[in-house]
């Protein structure tokens, strides 16, 4: 095995261990493997929403949207804040940059020719 290959494999293993130690990989996988949750995260990258606004924006019923938000909250991806009588949802600050970068990488333009 060449020194470069050994170094590359070692670097990859360190990055994987680091991501697994933080738990971020599993949380993100849980979120993006379900298309509805992925759409919720895409919407929340733009701004915060109430459950009703999110349901309308993704074309789902409020109870189903609420259940998806529960999964996202349990995986520490989304937080909620009561504003008067309305509960508003937003990406957790610690995850917002990571989620934004991942969604950018998954966008159709990311795979377009001429793009790094």
C-alpha cells in the first residue's frame, strides 16, 4: 500500500469517527431518508415556520407534519419557540450550517457539469 493511500484511508477513518462521535451523521440520515422531513428541512433553511405554515408549504396535513417535526426535534435538528399562541419551528443553530451544506450538496445543480 502506498503512503498516500494509507494517509487517505487514515484521514477518512478519522473523519468518520469524528462524525459518529458527534452523532450528526445518524441524525441527518434519519431526517433526509424521509422525503417529507427533507422538504421540511429545506423550508426551515429559509426561515422559521409554524406547523400550519410548514404543512401548507409542503402540501401535507398538519397532524402528519407535526409528527415529522417531532422526529426532527428528537434528533436534535429542529427547535421550537412559542411566540404568543403560536409555536414556531427553526433549525437548531448547531445543525443549521451542516444541514444547509448537505442540502446544497444534494441539490440538482451540485451535480451539474462544470461545477466542482
